[in-house]
C-alpha cells in the first residue's frame, strides 16, 4: 500500500553521549513548517573483478552514509528547529551532534546519533518567510527496530 511521506515522522533530541539514548519525552518532532525531508544518502562503491571470476566487473559497496535533507520555514519557537538552529555557528563535531529518530511509514524505528550540517536558519528574499534548511547525517549506521504492528 502506498504511503504519503508525511506519515514518516522525524524527531531530534539533544546529544550528551553516543551511548545514552534520550528518553521519549526528550525528542521533538521535526515537522512544523517543514515542507520537505528527503533521503540524500551516499554510497561509496568500487568496480572490482579478479581472477577467481570470469573477468566481469562487479560493484562492491565499501560504505554508506545516511543523510536526511530538510527544508521549510524557520520558526525559532519550534523546539526541534531551535535545537538545530542553535548549532549554526558551532564549529566542533561534538557541538553539532544530536539524536535523530525516524518512525517509518511501516512503523519501524530508526535511531542514532547524527550531525546537523549546512544549517540555514533565517535567510531568503525580503518578501518571503525565513528559510530553514540543512541536513542530518548519521555518524554511524543507525539502529533499526522493526515495527511491532506487522
């Protein structure tokens, strides 16, 4: 069954440690005034062939970086947006970390530490509302918990 993208929920929470997950109440939805959230993941691949095969190249996956781009209108009173916007001028890796949780349309939960990158909070044309955009890049493969409703 097809699902609308709006059924996929994104949440962020402050980071204190890579090992200490936030409590459910510490998460804030990244939703209000957010018009687009897009999977912008990268895969690092290499073509490979050896003498054990027949000489045909095959593509090997070396690694994957999961990234989620977001765009919308800036609301400094929104808790999730405020958390991300507060990192805009931070220049340390740990200072850009937060927890990012996704509840997929099938109910599966994806959760892990991410870095907030390329943050824009308050820019654009004079006649438009302030822009809010950036991307959340998981720093390692996030943990996936399958849906319990299947």
